[in-house]
């Protein structure tokens, strides 16, 4: 199906939906980012393979450098480098900023580069952590995304959250996905939590 086929199903977007998109990080975007402790980072490799990676930190951990650029610090992860491996061959990027309890989100789309520039890393430094690497995003599109998805899902309403008692633990999922059938589950759970405890605030690039 092409775009014309889609438009036979969907109405045209309203003028408000189109006009809300701006091409800079204005004061409202800055305020939203300053309150956000969590952002989803979407990238695509040269062959079109896509990835969405979560990034988190204290509110405002993403640094706004100027009205067109922001920087996402890279903290300890799994060292797969999925996002950054994509960015070195395809600079396109999409960000979705969340604020707990708020159903609206902030979308920032543009291009990005991976940097070790000292000034950028200084701007991204947290209380006791200075990242070794950061992703600098040049914003092309910024807009507030409506609340419908979060309200449909009751994302911030504990009373609507699903009962997880019928689910295996995350440690069990990881063990089975990796084929570690000979690993004791309790040992796996302990190792997982120990890794979180030891590496949570390591700068990106440190061995985990």
C-alpha cells in the first residue's frame, strides 16, 4: 500500500496537528526535556534494520546544547552498541521523551552523530559521572505527541496494570533466550541484580 492508499482510509491531519511541529528546541521543549528522566532512541542501520533503545537518568540528563542541538550521554549498557553502530552509517534518529505521570510526550526527529568532544561530554556530566561518549542530535522536527496511546494503555495508572503473576521472571526469560539451560535460575537472578548494582552509573565504554 502506498500513501495514496492510506489516505483513502485515514483523513488528512488537522491544521493543529501540522502546525504544532517546529524546527527548533524552543523553551517549551527545553522545559520538557529538563523534566524527563527517560527517552526512547530510534535509529536505523544502512540496510534498514531498525532499533529502539531506552536511555534514562535523573530528570534533565539529556543536555540541550543550543536551540538546534541536544546531547544524550551514553552510560553503562550491554555494549552491543546497537544505536551507535547504526548512527555511524545512517544519521537519522527519532527521540521520544517521557515524563512519569504525564500522558503527552515530546518527539524530536533529526540527525545525529556520535562524539567524544570534551565540551559536549562536560555538558552531559551528571553528579559523579562524566560519559565517555555522547550522541549529539540536530533537531529537524519537534512536537508534542498527544496522550491517546498512554490513556488507552493506562500506562501511569497502577490500577490498570496487568497482573504479572503468570509471567516467568526476567532472569528466566534471559536464561532461556540465551540457551543457558544449565544455569541455576537463582544464580541468574543474583548475577543480573549484581550487574545492575555494579555498573548502573558507569560511563559508557567501561567494561560491565
